[in-house]
C-alpha cells in the first residue's frame, strides 16, 4: 500500500491573522507540494500562537502513516505534541485499515487490497516520524473560564442544538465555524449567517484543508481515479480531521478565555458492536466523534497547559430527540439547519440536494416527528419520493432509528411501512460506559439543567447492562 517515499510537513509560518505550513509529497523521483493555510477574522494576538499553528498543521499527515515509510516534521514540536501525533497515527491507521481497506468502498483499487487473512501487524503504520526539533515548556498563556464554551459549529442540527442548550443553561457560547475552501462550506453558510446576526461572538476560520486532502489522495496510486464522482458519502482514505478544526479555532478560544470545546456528537448505540476485527481494535471510522477522543483531548490539553475540556452535551440522546428539542424549543435555530452532502445555492439560498444519505435520514426523522421539511428548504418532491429511496437502502442511520421512525410515520398515517416497529428505548436518555457516561457534561450545574430539559422531551432513562438496555432512574 506504499504510495510515497516520504511526506514532509513544515516549516510553519505565522502572521497576525493567519498561519501556514507546507506539505511535500515525494514519490517516484518527483516532489509535489501544497501549502495548508488557516485564516482568521481578526488578529489572534496570543502568546504561543505558533505552537497551536503547528498542532493544527500536522493533523492531516496523521492519516497517511500506512502509506509512507517516513514523515518528516520540519517545525519545532512539543514533546507532548509528538506523542499526540504518534498515538493518533496508530489509532487512525487501524481505523483506516479496517474501514477503508478491508471493508471495501470501491475507492481503493482492487489489486492493492489485502488477500487472505489479516492481523494487527497489517494495521500498524509503516511510517517513522522524524521531528527535527522537540521542546518542553510552552509560551501559551491560557486562562480558561469554566462557564465559557466554544461550540464547534457545522450548520447541522446537532451543533445548533448544542448552541441553544448552552445559551439557555448558562455556559456562554462561542459559535466557531471552520470554513473549508470548497463546497462543504455551503452546508454551514445558512447557520453562520443566522448566528452572526444573533450573536456577535460568532466567528469563522478559513482553511484549505479539504484541498490539501484532495491533493494528497489524488496522488495516491492505490486510490481509484475520480473517486469524488464515485462516492459522495465517504472519502477514500482520510478519517481523522476534526482535530484540525479544533486546533484551528483554539487560538480564538484561548484569546477569549474559553474553558470548553463542545461537540455535536449524539448517541451511538454500541450494542452488537465489537470494536474489533481479527484482533484489530477500531472505531468504525468514527474515532474523532468518540468519547475516547474527547477524553484523550481533554487529558492532552490539560497536560499541554491549555486546560480546555472537550465534551458533547448530546451523547445520551438519539438524533430524533435532537430534532424534537431543536424544533420545539429553539425553532429560530432549527430553521437554520442544513444536513446534506451535496448542497447548492439558488437565488442566494442554500438548498439541500434532498436525496443523499444525510438528507434521507433528516427527512425520515422530521416526518416521524410531524415536522415539515420544507421549513429547512426541502422540496415536496424530496418528501414524496423518500419511500423509494428508503426501499433501496439509501440511508445511513442505526437500524433502531429507522424502524422507530417508520413506526412513528405509520402511526401518523403518512405512509404505511410493513417493517415498521417501535423500538422502545429510542426516545429515552441513554447511559453506558462506551459512548455516554452519566458525567457526560463535566460541570455538574450545567449537566443537571440539561437533563431537566431532556426529561421534557423523552420517556425516561435507560442503562446498558450486559449488552441490554434496561430502564432506570435519573443518575445521582
């Protein structure tokens, strides 16, 4: 699977309102380069900005430890950042190997796929990581305040609900968007404009990381040509990029003394999942959405002197409850939602495609909740043809959510799905030791207030015991 002789990252350059870092790909006697850029809406003006710029800049390279024998980092790297890189590269290599190589996607050329049995050795990175200079200590002067929260904002239902919840329960929200240079930004545009008009703390950071990833993967011999035309739901290799977004907004968070980075990661049902394949530990391609990732980031930022905690207030609730609370409690935020892989702009308005996997899931759950999808710019034809797409399996939701949503739609008399059946725990508040702990919000006062809100829209509590969901009471 080797694609490159080496990948060189660095040096980093920092200006008052931007940072950049160069990537070089060396293969077959040629060198190609691309510069990754982060641009800020204001002067960052914090001590140690260059340290955060390096952290943000090295994240994309973490994805390619399986495909090059050498990664050179030509930037001063804190010893803890070096360990972070190695740890994340190991986890990401396993996730990529299982979920992008072994589990065929059609985006990797057949002749490069492993033949026969595989073992944990096959999923280990082949890359040595050569860092020119490491250091200890830090120039960062971070003074996090517990009741200030960055909201990692994408324009989807989850981050909008996080914003609404935190605004209500008393954690001062700072909605930060990451503006990728390509069409992905269309998805966030409606919410960004809306929140900008409501909240002067709204900010966006521009990055061309999406084009960097495309530059790298177009030069990988194992990737099929024109992969972006074959599958718009997934990428051929890259899995770990959200840390780039987090580290990119950290300069603004530190500048504003923000004490928390909050995510929009909702409940994922772990029942029936092994998180293992042939002895290879993996995360089903979602490590940077996992509780383990939140825990690692919180621990890392504490040791690094940043002191910011990372968590998601949505972990105990399912996507259908997310929609229920968002549109019933914060309708002014709900109408800003866009969840689509292929948005377009018509007459200055961002519109979802109405037929992709994401759109189909949103349409299904909105109809289950008795909501009108046209309020978030879907068209009647998208609603009327949804059953045909569901019949073809063009949806990526947990089976329990699909069944229960179809049941609710059938109960409402909109359509009749013969396979519809109620799944009793979907409308509950979930706790387990894998994706949603009872301390899912580390600040007790905020946690209690959020649970008070959740109880108004759910049917009780459930706990995962020996692989089964069992009803229970509110955690002490």
